[in-house]
C-alpha cells in the first residue's frame, strides 16, 4: 500500500502542474477563511463561535482533500503529460507562460458572431486605461466597438479614451455596477465584453470570445481570471490562489454555478437584457460581477476559459481597510441575493436548469451531425 501511494504521488507530480496544486490548496483555505468571516458577520453578538469557525475550516479542509483526490485520480488514470509552452512579448510573457494552450471548443454547428463590443468602466484611472486601450488596439480580432464609461472622473480619463478612438458614455452616479450597466446598455454588439481599466488583455482576447460563443449556442457568459502585476510576488501568489481562487470556489458554491470575474468576462446581448431585470442598480455597494453572476438564469451556460486570463493590478491589496471594504461588499452581495432566492432553492434551480441545457446541447449536436454530408 505505501508503495502504491508513493507511485501515485510521483505520477501526480508529473501530470499535474504546481499551479494546479497551489490553486487547490489556496481555493480550499480561501473558502475556509471566507466561511469564518461569514461566521463572524452572522453571529448574534458579532463574535465568532468555536462551532462556526471549526465547521468552516473543516469544510475548507474537506474540499482540499476531495479536489486533491480528484487530481490524484487523474494522475493515475491519465499518466504524465508535458507542460504547454507559452510565448508572447512585453508584459504578457509572464502571463502566457502561466497559461495552458487554448483548447478548441466543441463546435455545435453555430455561425460566427458578427459584432463584439468591449465595455471598460473607469473612475480616475486614466494612466491604466491608456495601457488597457493600447492592448485592445493590438487585438488579432479587433473589437467592433470600445466603450469607456466615465463614472465621474476628475482626471483626463475622457481625453485618453477619445484619443484611443473609444466611444465615451457618462454615468455620473458613482458605483461600478451602475457604470457597467450604462456601458452594456449603450453597446450594440452581439457579444458584450467587460474589462477593468487596469486590465491588460492578451492579443487573442476578443478572438477567443468570438471562438467560444460561435462554437456553442447555449453559452451565455464566459469568464477568465487574473494574474496580478504590481507590488511583489507574495501578493501575486495571495491574489491568484487565495483571493481569486477563493472567489471562484466560494461564490460558485454560493450561487450554484461559476461566477464571472469583473476584469475579464463577456455576455451575449440577450443574456444581458434578461440579467438587467434582476440586478440591484439602486444599491451602491454592489460588485458588478457578483451581482450579474447571481442574476444569471438557471439555464444559462457559463464557461470558464483560462485563455481569457488578463493581467490586473494588485492595488486591492494596497491598504487593509480597502481590502476589508471590498470583502464586506462581497458578503453584502451574497446576503442580498440570498434574500431574493434562498441558497438551497438556488442550487436546486441551477441543477434543473443545467440539466435542461445539457439536453439542448445534445439536440443541437445531433442536428449538426445530421446536416454533415
């Protein structure tokens, strides 16, 4: 038995990347920490209880064991594999090295989309916005429209946007959800992409959006993740594996499907029209990506694609108070949406909806196969 375990661990090391292991551990303990915060926020006297904290850390440990076991099983069944090579230039060299080669999506006989809009909300981020717009200008598949939403900036955000050829719309009411909604409402594309002003997408970002949505008519939203720049390597590790790893794991469990990440995601236009009826525009403490994720219907398809990973600033970690504020807003979004639809009912609706989506995919795939000569 010890020899079998040693062999499995050795094979695991050759077939599963170090990033996967770190993501597993980071996501699990991120979930445990998030659960401890919930225990604090929801205890009667505002103090954590021993039962609540031990339970939440237990959940994190169990998730870690389950996912690590899954990776171990994959290693034994699949055997060793080689790491993909990444190549790019300038600031995207590090990002491309960290990403796997994009996989060709399963095609269900869908026609390519004709128009892609990209929305970038901005508040006093002129210098970062300039870099983001430069990255969009060098896309292998140019966006059909770039919209910068000025959320009441006092710097030269508007001038920078116009100089880059972007269309500028104004949302004077402060709040990232309001700014995002304003930009999505103004967009004319069949697909509406979303970047932050500090996002630095790779040159294939819009091409990948087109490829993913063209391949699957049941897909309503796609998302990537972020690799951090600025500060130092410790914060890059914390940001990617604890902050974002915990976000995808915990929020996915909270809503019953993958969440989208605000610095890199896209929706179909009909999906946005549907989602817009359920988001909380009157609440200034809403994170746009989280509220939109909760508002996605149970039958909507949401895909995560690592090829959509973008470089993002590590400024969320600049101050402790700023980080705490962002985290508290996240838990506020969860509480508000759970008050609309409870957690267990949300999970049940999501499971039923995804079952119907899989049935639709099978019908479309059979129809596409039958039409082949």
